[in-house]
C-alpha cells in the first residue's frame, strides 16, 4: 500500500468546496427556472451538476436548503445595489424613493428570480426552517429605511417604523407582481406610483 493510499483522499479546500457549491447552485437555479421548483428533484440537480446524488447531500440536506441559498444570494446582491444607489441621493425622501426604485428595478430586470423567490411557497419542515426565520432581510431593509424615516418623520417609534416598512414592502411587491405577471397591461412608469405612495404616507 503506497503512502497516498494510506493517507486517503486529500481534504477538500475551502475554494474547492465553494466551487462545488457554486456548481450546485447554478444547476439548481437553471432547473428551477426551466421546470419549476416542484418538478425538480435532488437527483435532477445532482445530474445537472455532474455529481452523484449522495455527493449532493454532503453540501445541502434537501432541496429547500438549496432554494434558501439561492434566495440569500439574490438578496445579498439586491441590498448591495440599494446601498450603492442610495449614496448618490441627497435628501431622505429621495433616498427612500431610490430604495423603492432599485428594489423594483432588480426584480423587473430579473423576472425569473422574482418567480423563484415570490412564486414558490417556502415548504419548511419546521417553523425554525423557514427562510424568514434565519435571514436578515428585514434587518437589512430596516438599516436602510430606518434612518431615512427618522429624518423624515423626526419622531417615530419602532412599532410605527415596522408598520411603515411592511406597508412599503407590500406596496413595492404588489407593483412588481403586477408588472411581471400581467405584462400585457400598459402600466405607467412605476416611479409615479412610488411618488403617490410616499406623498400620501409621509
């Protein structure tokens, strides 16, 4: 028995592991877009990624975990864009409007991603496994919107801030859903909708 056999397979480096994860995510995302999340199995993802199904399970415990990883990647990219775009605006209201515009532009420009995130029910095995319970999306949005609201409204408590933020999210999601899923309707430029909402709520 030679030395290499005694030592066994070399330990996977962090870069090698990340490359495997990236390959899996790319394969899963393309399948979710082409066939729809419910129709895709772990076996299909493994085949698309060029690996065995058991190997796939070494990286993700189930299909929902892969979906959550994809969602997290989208939101990381989105919030980076929001933080960058907001810096270019001068006053709080313009910044808040830009948050909405960037958020909407992202999903309208990436409609397949919108469908993966918002048109797929999160089927967690327990309440702790839901995406919303182990992500910082609300916190990230609050970090951006919170200071703007305090500047605009001068005095606002946390409860009121959360109600406004949730209302804002419902509003922009509603616009995105309509623009993306009812594309045959001649919608106005959604900046006008944002202006009406902000003017009526601030």
